[in-house]
C-alpha cells in the first residue's frame, strides 16, 4: 500500500505532497469515509493524505482533481497480511511483539474485548499497544515489560502513526494464532476418542466460529465451548470404557492418559 512516484500539487502558491505510504491512522480515517466513490468522499480522503484543506481542494478543476486522485490509487491496495514485524519503532523507541504462549489473563481479556468489538477497526492501535511493548535485552533474548493496562492505553495513540502494512501483519498474526490455538484444542479433543467409538463433534465444529478480520467472535466464548465439550466427551468415554466389554466396543482395556490422570485427581 504505497505510491512509488512522488505526487505533488500546488494551489494558490502552496505545494502539497501526497503521502507515499499509509499509516494505521490514515486507514482508520479511510474506513470512516462514506461513499469513497463520490466526489465528497474523495475530497475527504485526498485531504487526509495530503494535508490540504477540503475547501482548498475544491478550487481544483474537476479534471485536475480526478488526475491527482487517480494517481493515489496505489495507496488503496491492501498490503500483504503475511508481512509480520517482530519489532517496530514507535516514537523513537524499539518495541517487541509479545510471546503469545505466555500472555497473562489480563492481556488475553483486553485483547479479546477489542477483537469482538464491532468497531475494532478503529481500535487496532489499542491492540498494537498491547501486542508491542518495550523490552530490555537479557543475554540473547528480550524481556518485555510486565503488562500494564494504563501504560498500554497511554501509548495507544502513538500507534496510529505505525505504517499500515505493519498493523495488518501484526493483527493477522494475532488472529491466525487464535485460529491455530482453537484448531489445536479441537484436534487434541478428537485424538482422545479411541477407534470404535463414534461421538458426533459436528455441532462443536459448527459452533467454533474462528476469529478473523471481518468476523466478530469471542475467543473466550470459544475456549469455554471447547472446554465444555471436552468434559462432555471425556464423560461419555469414561462411561463407555467402564461399562462396555472390549469385545463389543473394540476398545483396548488400557485406559487413555486423560482417564488415568482424572482417576489420580
């Protein structure tokens, strides 16, 4: 999402330069513009990326305006979501992406609230402020600061100046991680069902609407659904393993690991 050629235009002796790369804040403004296909929306958009007041842009001839707007179309191309940046610069400070395997419950809860918000496009800077945090280098690794909701909230506005392609890569990584985690939990549950036992998991699979950009869903509710189903399946398996003879079920006498652990507890 960038324009390689420098775009400039002059009105009343003042020269305005069009950005060659969008920030997250620019994109959030774009998402709020209604009818970008109409002249009013185009004026609002060109004003955002050039700094030229809408009233001043109105002084351009229609052909001049159309030519300038057409030259900015490269900015409207969605960047590669696979472009992930493990560290970024914000306000002159290097920030590092969190370890998703060790995030705290507080972080998870705040991230989930943003993920399920219908207006989360306008809160992506808050998401990035949680995911990218200051760190000190300890040996060959970086140790991130302990999560502090207020500190992240205070930094959030600065993330509007982050290149949009960086924001897209981080958000995509975050949502893909959630999708992979839910899938891993589902696969683990399915692997516990011995051969010869049929348990219909289709309702569970249908109920897990995996999170992604453009699809509002809650990870916390997915985790709860998966947890409840796991307990139900384990309960059914325990009943089968303890009441039905091996010759009728085709199940080996040896109990699965989860069964032995539950008995020990």
